[in-house]
């Protein structure tokens, strides 16, 4: 918060925007309100919170808390939300709309997702095992994360650079990925092209890797078409669970940390990797200089986003 | 100033099922009611599971693309709604309050904010990028800005759809919307096609302004609907399409983006004096 105050003071509040990614926003509060409607079907007094029961609820709060006066928007595209905010923010800055954007990814546990994913039989009864042959579904998590994307010349001391992004649609099914990973390939290839990089330039990929039966195998099929064999790839959802709208942000931050520290996370709970994986998955934490890293986020409706980050200045 | 062309429009509400009906209504003050909504561009398998919100969005996106004679396959899309599908929110919350185990898987995957774009991409076989956004009362403005920035920065057409359903009683506190409305617009990079309804220059200004007024006769029905703000833009575009007026669209429209910022649109015809 104090960092945001410094930024809005230096650049001017109108030159800072806000982009928040979330899939369920404050629906948990709405769910609770519905357990206590009055006889006419209206919300009772403690729940009469007009700024809460809508998709831009966290965004409204962030703008009020930070004093950001530039454009503010929520992106809600299921599990790609927290990644797409980076792509949109970079475009706003490139256009000259603003000089910096506070990007966020937020999702809380709520009954909509707990029972919703359960109804789709996508939830494991144990901690999820991405890419493991015994995997049988996701573990749902919650998270919030923020970053500030700023015009390069205004941030001389920044350690990381946002290099590019790729977004696409699967055009296949609302809750099952394209069987050949067509949309995933498009997103990864576009991200590389926009970053002026080849697949061999990527040191580490943080995969979507939810541990659903469908996603993991298909994702390796897509990955094999996009990066080189020297690229390390893992899913960190064994530690965090699938944080849905926040996943793109959480995993971007994990990738930024791997660039900073040279520690590449393995794939927790992947003890017996699926035999037919099309790309080797890193099981154990590994030390490796990471200059450029990529992260995938794929959401319902076949909505895909891939981000590429790098160490600043190389 | 950065610009884009508007090359296609689609609209649907219970007062007007398409652009022609909207323009007739503006001129005559007579509106049609109870229009059916069953866009057959959605394949039968998906259409069975598609909620009204999806049908509304797909209908206006299809109308806009047809008007522009634009193949949607490579067209990126931006969807905006302040509340998302309120019927689904209401239904799911009621189910969760009493029998959570009865939540339907179809209803759950239909509840994501980007569901209409998922169905659209499947119907059109389009792998183009899609984004779904919200900014409460400012949803229409921020969506127009986002679509304009995408169109300009990517030098590529963008299909914008802004819509809102009618609010169930429990959700009225956040959105007092009485009539559903969907507006679709195709933004195309300036000067790249001859099918141009209007050329629009856009900027963002650090000021606090009031909303533009809605056409008389529609204001009562749509002033509470966040997507109703689009009707001010449609009224300006309609100036051009009516043979009776013989005039070109022109004007400056300002839409609040928030408390402190506004979207400024300078609207003109692409070639002064020419009526395509």
C-alpha cells in the first residue's frame, strides 16, 4: 500500500490504472446473503452492500484503497483471469493510456466453486497430483496477489521485465480442453512471438497443470510443440491447489521468484509421472539460472493465456 | 488521436430485436415487444445448454458481423456485463442455500463471466482471443475503451458486446435493471474497410462528468441497466442510417470511466458528405 502511494504520487493518480482478475469475486458473501433473505426475497440489512455483490467488487475496493484514478477494470475469464490482466495492462501502457497498472488476481473459497467443481466430478479426494498417473482431479485453493507493471523507462531499478503474452480460445467445449491442445499451442506460440523469443530461449515453464485427467496430458502435448527439451517444466498446484482466477497471478509471481532466485520448483505430489506424457515434467526442486520463464493459465470456455517474463537487461 | 471504425451493429432487447427495429423505433416512437431469441448459429448440442444470457450475446455478435460482412473466425472479442448472468447467480445461490449437492454441472460452467464468449467461439470455430470484463456501473465505458485499445494496438477487428439482464429481486441493490439489453459493435482498424458506419476518435480525460442522456422513450426502461449507456452511442449512429434524416453521424460523447476519468469519443462519418 505504501508502495502504491509512492507510485501514484510520483506518476500522478490519473496515470495509474487497475486491472483485477477474479472468477468469483465476492460471491461468497452473496451466497451467504441468500441464506438470509427476507420474506419478500430481498437481502437483509447486513448484506445490503451494493459495492460487494457484483463482479468488480475487489476492483472497487482496490481503487478506493489506493486512490488510483486511471481506468480500472475487472477481467473475469475463469482460470485465465489472473494472467490476462498482465496482457491487458501491457497494452494499456503501450497505448499511453497510463504509465503503470496495479494488476491483481484474487479468488476466495466459496460454495459455488466447491460444489460446482464437485458436480463436474473434477475434484480429487486427496491433495492433487499434477502429471501423476494416479491423478484424479484438482484441489481448489484461494489466493490473492498483486504486481505493478510500469513503463520501462520509468522503472530503472526493476529486476523483471514482462516480455510478452499470447491469448487464444479453444473453440471446443465449455469445460473440457481441446483434445490436441490447439488453443494452448496458439497461446504459447503467440507469447513467444510477441517476446521475440524461440521455445529454446525459455528456461522454465510453470504449467497450468491442474491434475485433472484431461488437462495435464493435453498440456504436455501442446508444450512439446512449443519449447525445447532443455526447458524445465513443472506445476506448482500440488502446493497451492488451483486458485482459479488468482492462479495466473500467483504463478506469475512464482515464475518471477524463480528468475530472481535461480530455484525452479518441482511438481509436488508427482511421484509416478504418467507414462504417456509428451514432455518431461520436473519432479524435484532444481537450481538453474532462469533468465526467461513462461506461465500457462487455461480457463473454462476454452480461454487461454500464456505470459513470458525475463530478468531485466537479459 | 487514436481512431477505429464502427462497421457493424447488433442489438437485442424486448423493445427491439435488431438494428433496423431500433432505428424505426427511434423515428416512430413505437417499439416491438416480446421478441423471440433463439440464434441458430449456436449448434443444437450447445444451444440446448445455453442460457438466455448466452443467446442474447451471440445474437448481437452475429448481427454485427453479418452487417459488416466480417467472418468472425479471426476476430477477437470483448464481453462486458456488470453483474454477469443474474438468473444463474440467483438460481445457484438458492440451490447452495438449501441443497448445495444439487448444483448442476451445466449451470456451473455456464456461470463463468466469459460463458457467452465460450459458446460464441465454439459456434464460430474461432480461436481468436476473448476477454470478459466488468466495472459495475462503468462496465459499458471501460469495455468500449478496452475494445478500442485492442483494435488500435493490435491493428485488428474487435467484436464488443455489452449486455445486462433484468435483475432478480435479491440482486437489485447492486443493479436495478428492469429490461434485458444486449448491444454488439464491430470495431475495425480505421480506414481498412469500406463498410464504415462511423469513424471514432477516442481519448481518456481526467475529469468528472455526467452520463450522456438516453433517447427519450427508452430512458425509463434502460437507465437502471448498466448496458443502457450504449443507447446514447447507438442514437448517434442511427442519425446516419436513417434515409429520412440524410445526415451523417457526428458528435462528441463522453462516458464516465470512474469517478475521476472519462472516455471521450469523437464520432464522424468516414467520408464527409458521403452516405454509403
